[in-house]
C-alpha cells in the first residue's frame, strides 16, 4: 500500500478544529493552524517566529509542558496526553486546555522540535454536562410520565362517574375542578415530553425568567390550543361493553399504571389480570387463557421485547401491544420488536383511554380474522 503524499497530512493539520502548534527545539513557533487562529485570536504573522511562551500566562507554564513531554513517568517517552494547562488568547482571556503532544526527532535521533494538539476543556466539559443532562432528562421524563398516566386515567374515570351525577348541586363545581386538574397535568406532560425531545438532540429556545437570567423554554412550539377532553365510556354492565368477553393481561412494574389501565379496560367490559413484571407475565400466561397482552416496554427483569418474543414463540395467536413512558426508543426495544413482527400500536404514556380501548378491540379482531 502506497503512502499518502505529505499534502494530505498538511491539510488535515491545517483544517483541524483543534489548536495545533508546532515549535522548533528552541520553542519558536513554526506552525499555527486554523483551529488555533479561531480559538486564540492571533493571525499567523503575529505568532510565527515568536516564542511559544506567547500563548502561556507565565514562562513556567510553558516549561511545565515541555517537562511533561520529557518525563517518562508521565506518559510514553517523548509524549504527553491530555496535560492540562492554560492558554492566553490575543484579547487576554484565559483558556483551559488539555494538550497531547510529542517531541520530534530527526533520522539521527536528535530533537528538532515538538508538536501539540490542544482541546478546549470548557467545550469538552460542556459536552459531558449536556450528555449527563440528557440522561437525567430521559430518566425524569420516564419517572414523571408513569404517575401522569395514572393521574390522567383516574381523572377521566372520576369524570365519567361525575357525569352520572349531573342532577347533583355540586356537579358543575366538581366538573370544573376536574377540568382544571386535567388541563394542568396535560401541561406538565407536554413539558416532560419537550424535555425528553431536547435531550434527544432537539432544538430549543430560552426565555427570561429573571432580569438577565435565562431558562430553557419547555413550552411546545406553536400555539397549544385547548386540551381535548379525555372521555372514558361509562363502566359497562356485566356481560356488555366494547371489550366484553376479552381477557387481557397487563404487565407493568408501576402498580399505579397497572391499576389505572385495568380500570379503563374493565370499564369497557374486559376481564383484566395485572402483573408487576415481564417474568410474572410469562408465568401467568401458563395459568389461564388470554386474548391480548398489554405490556410496558421497560421493565427490570424481562422487558417488553423479550416478553413479546416469548408470547410469539409460545402463544402465537395472542396479540401484544406495548406501552412506554419514554419519549423515544432509548434501548431500541420498540424497533427490535417491530422488526420481529410486532403489529400493535406503541403507546406513549399517558395513554388516551378511548384509543386504548379501540386498539385492544382492533388487535383482537385482527388476530381472530
């Protein structure tokens, strides 16, 4: 394999976004790339031929880097990795950097200079902080969405009960309170979804909440408009309802979600069994007959994908529908399940009760046809 012409390496060094500086054995700058010009603010004519000390707060700071390169106990002989020091920009600002560099020798082993690659530590730290914040945001979104799911469904169920009490003198007051609760919870849910969207790389704006202090704007882009009413059908009479005769197994490690979903499905006439894990669901499937499995995506022992694959292998006639409180498919569970043949609608919690009922009914009908 032929070697690359020197021009390739020259262009790589010149166009690198990192600060790259090369000096001769006396510390005089002989190369100064575009990344260095951008970060430090100097023009080539202002630094080429000058001593590298121009970039350091003191002469001692400059010497410390060279000592580290020559110290075999720090890194490999003649090399240094991520040595932290400080540069001074043309405007006098201080820039904390991590230098990786090496001494350069001629064919006879004589030192003729050195070259260093420096990265802005503030930028690296900002990237790490953003990555950490992203992980926190996804965790917060998941942990908040699960109780929101239960709250919204219970509000809907209470609303259905109150509508049967329209002749009560307190009906209007209680209905107004429920509308207010539902509207507020929906706003929280929208903010949580925006937080998760931003953590996944979505763009966002800021707004001022105190003079001179900005905060991330978690409001949804564009006009929000009124929150649509979440209407839950009245509880079906025994032997009646859109899901009458169906047996549904619900698996979710959040008991509030399990109970909330069960209430919605039972209100539509189905017979519901709840379990708190994917492994419990596998055991329960051996005990009775079920027409559909409704499972959370993320569970600690057997996740939604593994449960789906188990059902497909051992009970191929039973459809599976997955639910998730995550705003996106963090662990590719949904994607893997769809690739494996999952046809059920994937719900983002909180789940709309009417859509849940319609989907259960549709999936059971599709499997039976």
